[in-house]
C-alpha cells in the first residue's frame, strides 16, 4: 500500500476503516486479526493494511459468519510475494477484497491530506490547531459539521475556507478527538436579558 502513513491510532483506524472506535478495539480484544497487524506496546496502534481487514470484517458481517471472515483474513494475509491479494478462494467461496482496498487507500490519502492541512503554531491562537494559512480553529469547523449546520452556512461564516477544508476538518477531528474537560459555555449574547437568577429547589426523588 503506497502511503506515508505507517501506524494508525485506534481513532484513525476507525475513520479509515469506516467503523467505530469500539469495533477497532474489539479487533485486539477478541484477537480477530493476526498480531502482525497491530501493536499493544504502551499504546495501541494499527498498520495501514490492517484497515482493509477491519473494514472487511465488520462491513461483511451481514453476509459471512465470523469464522468465514476470519478465515478469509488469514488467507489474504499469508505471504505470497505480494502485499495485495484481491481475490481469496476458500473451498466454494470466492471473495473479492478489491473494494475494501480501494476504499481504505482513498481514506488514507484523505487522512494524510487532513494532517497536512492542520497546523499548530504557538503564535497563532496560542497553538490551537487551525486550518493552514488561516486562523480558523479546526475543531470549531468540525463541531459545526457534527451539529448539522449546512456547509453553505459554514463557508459563509469562514470565508477563507473551501468545501474541501470543511470535509477534511471533520475527518481530522474524528481521527484526533479532543481530550480533557469540555470547553466552558460561551457568554450570553450582548442582546440577551437575564430575567431571574433564582434557582429552583431540587426535589429529592421518591423511592
């Protein structure tokens, strides 16, 4: 697989494979893939090639049993002088993995583009990750996407961005989830009026 990304975090592997982070962790916890596809030293990491089989395992669950999927993965990952097996033949089954290879390769390229788009400079917003060449915080853009705000409105709010910036910002944020405490709530808008500051007494729940 021709890609500069060699090792992926669980969140990155989930984005590239188009599955959940929980599913990615199951790969290790349930020993679904051969150990050569992942590492558990200090932190969990996955090879790029692992994403092909992670994607196949979960997305083919409605058509193949767990045993059939795992056997396909073992056959496809056997050394044969080629790093890429498109067809896997096992008894009466013939499984084409080409779609999974192409999908993962495209997602890896987009993840690489997202990485390259984001910069963190102490002189720009105190090091907050921003879209390269702008002062637009990446996670703010991604939050707008996850909130369901139409992309036209997002682009209107950030004139320096293009549609591709928005898509990659969402992917970057998903692959690199923020950690720590939630951000404090924003202050009230200037036109807002506080009607009362009285707090309602909490009524204990009855058994």
